């Protein structure tokens, strides 16, 4: 933890009233236990959390089996060329080290044949089923973080939000942390902080939040809202058209379609597209919406978000847009 950043976050992100989340309760018809997941918008984007691959690549040993071997006294001989320190020493939310490189979701999808987003499911522990074993993913691949963004992804996202918010870095925001991030001790008095986008990067080091990124972050004018669900490997950003489109176009890549959830009659209710960023860009982006529009197309978006403004198509008898995939 950066002590200077931690002190700044503690001073500039004080606690706010739990009632600040009332509009999200009404919007989502949910209690926010894992985060308030907003309903579908035509211009939404999934920021896929980072994963990394060791320079040796994936091995034939699962992470659990490797961990057990190390605990039993094994060392570099377990997997030749792989030092246990490369696997087990690191800081949550930070790049795992010089022998690791960023592994794109699209690259892993091509390699395994698994879709980036399986039909009807959201990015989570069920993604990439061909890698899923009783002992976990193969050692040599560090999977995406669950329920939090890595620091680099968080910082990049804050930059984009700042660029597309009316007051830029002076934009007043609120950050909600779900009860599971707080030891599951308080479920009625919700945990909210208030600050500005200028200080949002420092929020990663807040001494009271244990390196968790907020479950929800939104400006006071409610023109956008982030959701990092506790059970997911991605952060959802329903946002005005130009800002969410910007997050995809900064990747300098051409999106491609992948299936989304369907209604009880089997009709597709939300089309998703993914974009594979260049190495210089930030997190991978998975955007969701209806008919795709050319880059640069603009339209009027209400600054205040309600269910009507969201145009939610998921309000059916049977849920077709779950907040998690348990």
C-alpha cells in the first residue's frame, strides 16, 4: 500500500449516508448484497478483469496440486523453470512480476476454443470451462480477480470516466462497498464513501477498504454507474453512448459479436461484442447493447437514470439478466 495515497484517500473519501444508495435499490430492485447491478442499456460495457500468464506458459499441473507440492517441501524442481516465489509472492491487485505478461481474454478464447462470454452467462468462475479442473486452473496462468479491479485497470477506468464526466476531475462521486467486502457484519447500514474523481485512484489504497475497488461508483448527477459484482470477473459500466463507446475505441481494435442472455422464449435480449485492446491500452472491454452504431454516432441520453431511461428489457417473469451465475 502506498502510504501517501492511503492518507489522501482517508482524508478525501469520508463515509457518506447509507441513503445515497436508495436510488440504486429502486433501480435494481435489489439489496446490493454483492453490488447493485443496473439493468441493461444499449450502450453498456463490460471491463474484463486482467489475467496473466507466466513466461513458461500454462503447465500440466493445477494450481492446487502445485500449492500442495510446495507446502510439502518442494521447490523449483516441481515444475522446471518455475520458482514458487513467482506464484506465491505478490500483492493483491498489482502486476504479478517481471516473468508474467498480460493474457487477453480473446487470446485465451482462441487458444482454448471457449467463448469469451458463454451464452446466457456473465464473466465469472464458470468462464473458460476447458481450463476448469477440480484443482483449479493450471499453474502458469493467473486468473482474473473476482469482485475487484486490478490497480492498472482501475486507474485506466478512472481516466476514461474523468474525460467523459461534465466536471472532469472535480466530479463529485459516491462509492458503495457491499457487505461481503466488510466482513459480512452489517447488512442494513450500507457502507458508502464520498469524494471526487481527482482522488479516485487513491481510493485503491484506502486503509479501510483492504484493496477492494468499490462495488458501485457513480457521480452525483447519476449520468453513469459502475458495478463490480462480488461474484464476477468483470466490471459493468452502463453509460452514455459516447463514453462507453470511447472505452472500446481506445482499444484500437475491431469488436466482434458473442452471444448474450435470452428471454424465456429464446429470443436474444442483449447482444454483446468484445474488443481486444492493444498492449498499450487498459482493460479488455466487452460491450453490450442492441443494434451496434458506427463510432461517432451520438444521441441524447437523459442525465438522470431511472428504469424508464434504462429501457430495461430484463423485467420479465423469469430473470434473463442475472447479477451472477450461481
